């Protein structure tokens, strides 16, 4: 019953999306003005209905209704509650429903609250949003119905992939999805603005909170995903340049560029065409990423879950939306390109530089991700890894981070490093630059074995961290806008994360040892002792658990419990690494297999300051949140003010 | 600064679309290309490393590289008694053996009684079985798991690597690879 209801509601929502699109197109013509009032309420209703369909699917998963195919294939009655919930989107169909639901709810929200844009642009935006949603509705309803029943209810569910049975993974995909799909709003705004040729500060201000919101979720999603990979995969690495990771990084890079160019457009009415194009690119990257992951086109080793039919469907959607939007852009760009001019030394110029560098990195990642496919087309099979990505992206990232220290101090339109600018900009930035140079020199003299990139990372982080606080200099901190605080924290977060990455790469020590209970090994500052190995059981797994006592530089030992878990439904193995976090780093322990001689393969890492990577990510997201709060608060104040003015006018009978 | 004068012909605005068209063409090719998505092993067309393994069971002799240089293509099957998919592929191995294919086995990290029980339950298609307790041979021939099957030509050169169990539908493929290796 619930399944049928969910399906019916989903069809109704799709029908409303058709209505939203048609009414939107009609409303943009002079003869169709009377249907204009229809678009907003329909968009809101569509959001409500899809949310209902998602609730129906969640209910089916929570009650483990095994007559539904999707539940039987992906859930199990013995699974803990939280993983039943996460099972809803831990599969293809459910995740597409989640995607459509977030998209429709966001669209409904825009329809409800957005009052700044000219009505025509908003209607074009909502029509664009409906157009994009329709493709995904078609995909869901025609090619991947989540509510399909089985002819006979299954006796028991097949369970969820053990790798995914982790609390981090329960919330990682929805977080990323909110980010991806939030960018669809920016995409629709860009399309709407192109249709009505109305690209200006109002458009940028309307789009900015959505970009910021999406960007916060992407930042959190990537940070959490990186930490998840770090502690579950048991390899001690935190970023692998894997296609799936790149798929989430590319929209983030585009969204970061968009965020910055948005602020230029909002404040200075410049970079019009560029901002619109980034709006299109950001969501396009989300779709391209989803396609690359879902179609299995890049999963070359032991290909699994490859479904060319689904791949073709998503590819058709890509062609329609990205191809369509880029064509529209090419046709309309010439009419929106004029913007305010600015000089070479100005905040605009610094932001343009940042944009170009971010797009450079984006290009590098995209090419690297597609390169195996490209060479295969020419008959050679290769795989591309860190030796390509790290140095080549650093070529763009390092200049960008250098400019990042200066850019926020520059004035809009025109500035100078001499005269008045000397005390305000040149001197403090010079101090930070000296700090960087000193660190670089120190590293090269004291630890010449450290490679160039980590050394540069340490040096830039040392300069960027204080430089990111310079915009606060000489300001009344209480009156500093939240958005400025957001920028400061965001940039500081970059410095912190960079420090973590460089430190991990420069100072990590690894120890691989076959140990008997009682054996002691030295890992960095830690002395680790294998106390014993014993069995433990969880709700749907059993595990061998090692008890390791680790003592930092002779201090009282703390206990780590790395596990090798065996899951029963479905069968599978997973290592559960154990971590001991200190302020200055992390000890990472993995339990391996038992050798023939009764010794256990143990793997330890001491990673100085590695948690800074994720603290940095969290700081960046916090910066985004502060900026978002600042913008939204300003918008609300303005709404209230205009409301008051209108009320007074009305009372005075004007 | 970033925006040129309006009158300039703006070919640049078409650039994103052109790049997207290139991407589209590439992935279309990727989707329709032949289904061979396996990464070719780096060990294909390389000679087998020199090894000489003791027997894993009392019924069959051990296995040495020299066996594979006798002029006739053979199959080298990497298995273990503790490996469930290895039992699944035994009918297919029996079928291949029945068609005159000579199969040699390498038992990975196994014990003699376990191997004997495994062969008693699932049949014994092997001419020789070597015992590889440290996975030395397994790693040296580029196998990362069990079961895996290698087609080795009469000169001791690896010609094909089959990862995972041999399913009934894989038998013709294995036979055709053996024929290729015989040429």
C-alpha cells in the first residue's frame, strides 16, 4: 500500500513538473501572462509531493517491507535502525529519489521565498528547474522505479554492502547530494537569467545563498568522505584521486569559483558572462560526476554494478541539459558580457585570478579522470594517480594560495601596493611572505629529505594562516560583517588543511610488523604493544579484535582496538582501524591476518598533525556557514524594511 | 578586463560547448566499446618465473616451471581448499580436463589433509599440484586472489589470465585462449 502510494505521488509530482514547465514557458510570452501566477504554487506543491514519496520509501525501509524489490535487495531485517534508514539512499534507485526530492524541495523553497528577482527571471528559473527535474523523473519512473514490488515477498533481505555499514557513510551521500542538487538551483538561475537576458547584481544576490549553501554541504561531504576513506579502508591514505572522489571534487572546485565570481557580480556588476557560465558548469560537473560513477564507465578493474542502459540514460540527460545550457550560453553570452571595468591591481583582478586557477585545477582533475578512457580510445591502457594529480594541480594551487593572501586586502576597482597601500597591504603581506620563506628555508636546511611539494605546503600554510586574518586588521571586530568573518575562517581553514596535508606527507612514519601478543614496536614517538587478540560480536558482524596499548614518549599507555570484521548478511570483510588522536597527530593501527607461525600482521602509522586536514575542512565549511548567515540576515533585514515601507505607504493612503 | 569589447567575434563563448561535445563523444565511445573492461595483467606475454613447489597432496606430484615448457599449452589454476568459489568452478575444470586440457594446480596457504578433503569432495582435475604456503608463486605471476586461472603456452609464457572462478559460460573462452596459445 505504501509503495503504491509513493509511486502514485511520484507520478503526480512529475505531472506537476510538466505543468510548471509549460506554465513557465507560456508565462514568459505576452499572451500567457494570466498563467504566471500558477508557477510558484505548482513548484511548492511539487516539492511537497516528492518529499512525500521519499518519506514513503524511508517507511518501507524502516519497516523492512520485503515485498518491495529494492528493500529486499538492499536491506535486511537484522540491520540496525540507522543503517535501515541509510539503506534508503545506499542504492541506485533510492539515491535518485533522494536527488529528485532535494531538487524539488529546493525549487519549492525558491518559489516560496525569492522576491528580489524580476518576476520573469524567476519564472524562467522555475521553468528551468522543472525542465531539469523532468529528466530525473523520467529516469526514476521509466528506468529505475524504487517502489517496484516482487511477485513473491522475499524471505529475507540481501543486506547492505559491509563497506557502507558505517555511520559516516549513512550521512555522507545525502550531504553530497544536497550540495550537488543545491547547485542545480544555481544552474536554473543561470538559465533563467540567460533566457530573460537579465544578468546583474540582483541575479547574483539571489543565487549566492544557494551557491553558498550547496558549497557548505559539498565541503562537509568531501571532508567527511575523505575521513571515512581514511579510517575504513585501512590504507592510511586520505585522498586517492579515485574517479569517485574526483567526481565530488570537481563540482566543489566549480562552486568555489562561482562563489567568488558571484561576489564580484553582486558588488561590482562585473564578470557577468563568466559567472553565468560557472553557474552552468558547477551543476554540469555534478551531473558529469554522477554519470561517471553510475555508468561504471571508469570502473576498469573487476567491473561491478555496471549498467550501460542507465549510463546511456544519464548521458542523454547530460546531453540535453549541459549541451542545451551551453548552447543557450553561446547564443546569449554576447548580450550580457559588458560589465564594469577594473584595473590590474584590484580585488576583482585577484578574484579573476582565483577563478582561472580554480578552473585550471578543475580542468586538470577532469582530464586526469578521463585520461584512462582517452588513451584507451587510442589503444593504450593506463591508470592515472597521485604522481600526475599532485604536482600538476599544485602548479595552479600554489599561485592561487599566494594571491589568496593578498586579494582580500585589495580594494574594489583599483588599488596600489605603493603610497597608502604600502602600510595597508605591502607591509603586512610582506611579513607573512617572510614567514613562509623562513619556513621553507628551515625545512630545506634541517630536513632536506622532505620532498618539494610538502615543503612548499608547509611554507605556504605558515604564511597563509596569519595572512588570512589580515582583513580584520584595523576593523571594529563587532561591526565586521559576518560575511567577512566567513571569508577569514574559510581562508584560514585552507591554510590549516594545507598544513595537515603537507605534514602528513612530510612526517608520517609507517611500521609494518608481524607481532606475537606481548611484542613491542616503536612507531614515531609511540611504543605500541600487542596485548592480545580476541573475538567480539556486533549486531550483524563478528570480528577479531586486537588490543594494543600505545604509550606516547613513555607516558601512561592508552588502549587501541583495531578490528577485522566479518559481516554475515551479505558476507564480506572490513578492517576497522583504530585511531588515537593527540593534538599533534594521530596513531593509526590496523589488524591484518594471522601468519602460519601465530604472529599477526600489524600495521601502524604515526601521522603528525593529520587531523588538521579535516579540521581545516570543517573550518572552511564554518566560514561558508558564517557567510551564508550574514547574507541571509541581511536579506531578511531588507525584506522587513521594504515590508515596513510598503505598510506605511499604505497607511498614509499613497 | 576579462570581458573583451563587444564587437570582437566571440568564438570563445562556443568553447565550453565544443569541449562538452568532445567529452560526449569520448564517453559515448566508452559506453559502446566492447565489453572488455578488465585491466590486462602486466604478466601477460611474460615467461613464468622459475619455481619448484613441493606436492600439496600425496596423490599428485609437485609443480615446477619445467612442466610448462614441454611444448603444449596448459592451464595453471590457483586455488585453495578454504576458498568457496574454487569449489564452484570444479565442474568446469572437470569439463576442461575431460576435453583433454592439462591442468596444473597451485594450492595457496593450505594443509595437505584439507587439500585431500577438497579434492575428494570436488573431484581432482589436476595433473600436478604445487603447495605455495607463502603465496610466493601466486604473487610472482601477478595473481591477487583465488581462484585465478592462467593459460600458459608450450614455452612457459603466460598468455591469458582469468580472474575469479571459471563459470560454465567461460569454458569456450578458455578453450579458445588455449587454441591461440597453441599456435
